[in-house]
C-alpha cells in the first residue's frame, strides 16, 4: 500500500530521484491530485496508463516550472507567452505543437502536447527539483471521481503506487482549463476548468471559441484530457437537474441522495446534502468531487444533483456533473 509522505526537503529529494529512475508518484496540485512520471521516459509514463487503466488515446498533461521551460517540450508562440505571463503559475493548460523529445505515448500519438505550470507550492518545489517535465493526469482510476486529498489517492490507487506526496486538500477542486493555442489566431477552449473563460477573454480583449456540447464534442475528445463524454463519474447513478423542487426534497426516498448547490432554508432529512452554505461557486467547485465521493461510498441507490449557473466556475462545475451523469 502506498506511503503518504510529508513535503520535507528530504522527501522531495527522494521523490525526485524516484521519478528520475522511472517511478510514478501521487502529487498535489491546486486543482486535483495528479499521478506523475518523468515525461521524457515512455516506460515510466506507461505505468500511469497501467495504474489508472487509462486508454492510450487519452493524452497526458505535462507540468513544467514556468514560462522559461515552455520551449523545453513544445513550440510556443506569442499568445502562449502572453497568457503564461498573465496566468501562470495557475490552473491553465495550453495545447501546443510538441517537440520530438516528448514520447508519442504521452500525447496519444498526437503532434501536440498539453502543458501547465501548477501554482501548488509543494508541487512547485518538486517540479523545480526535477530537470525533466512531469506528465501527470488525475490520480484516480480512469473515469472515476478525481481525488482532492492524498487519502482519496490512496483509496483509489494505493495498491498500485508506492508514494503519495501530501499537499493538503486541493484549493480549486476541479481540473485546469484547457485552451488550444496551436493556431494563435484562433484560440479555443477545449475543457472548462478552474480558470474561468471570462478571465482569458478579458486578457485577450475578445471572445474565443468554446465547446458547443462538452459531453459530445468529438473534435476535442482525444485532443484534451478529461473530454470524453463519461468521466469524473461515481459508481452510483447520478441524475442532473436544472433545479430540485422543495417538495421533492421533502419527499425524498431514503435510498436517494440529493446534492444541492447551497444549504436549504427548510429543515431536511439526512440524505439531503449541499456543496456550499450560501451557493458560492468557488466553494461548490472545491467541495464537488469530495462530496460526490462521500455520497458514492454511502450506499445510496441514486444521486440527484442540481446544475450551477452557466457562468464563471459554473461552466466547469456543470461540465463535470454532465460527464458524471452521462450514460
């Protein structure tokens, strides 16, 4: 079973050596926990796919130390540099043409690669120690709920990996926003995430292309991680609603859990749960995966959940819920 390690200088140095020698490690980011390997080592990266049971057509994101490392693994452009200078370190991933040193296994055979610089201080220290990028998808069995604590990683993959670096609960709770920058004249959002699209558009001073239907857009399903129709899914069937009426909450069957955005004003039964006291989107996002995981482990036969407003972080929250409910 995996050992959970505290982020001491000694442990970080040992993990850097372990990664260099081809190991895989559960790591914290500000979005969700990742499963990291040396991105230059195809044999090490193959262990990620094996541990997660991840299909080979789902590419990995590579994590680097900063803007200066972009050219290490990809061909950047002026727009990528501009957005990196504005939003890195942070929850924004670029898709750019890859360099040959990135193995085809990492990119699912594509000539592009996803690249990000994380803002998590513990992960930043580990990346800084490594003179190689770290390929790191979410550290969970493929298509299951993403982990937001070291304990979640241990519960899902603890029998398949040796080490998990503990960085505490993830701040954002949903994955990074992915933007396609291969053609800097036509950037487009491939996956909604923790950085709201509105902030990217404000920086650019214009609107950019967005997914029309995030659960069915075949043009991005194999270009970006986490874009397949069914993903982030509990084993318990989940039904997504535009809203849940108070009468339904009052008459909820004991074998059904209701997941609300905010705390209801009326008295409710123990199978009614909420993601925020007052409906704040950042709290909802931060709590989403942990709450879904808790409900999935509670023996309910069904979960009903309500959608968030379609703006800001609400787009990322709804994207995750729609994929989680996909059948």
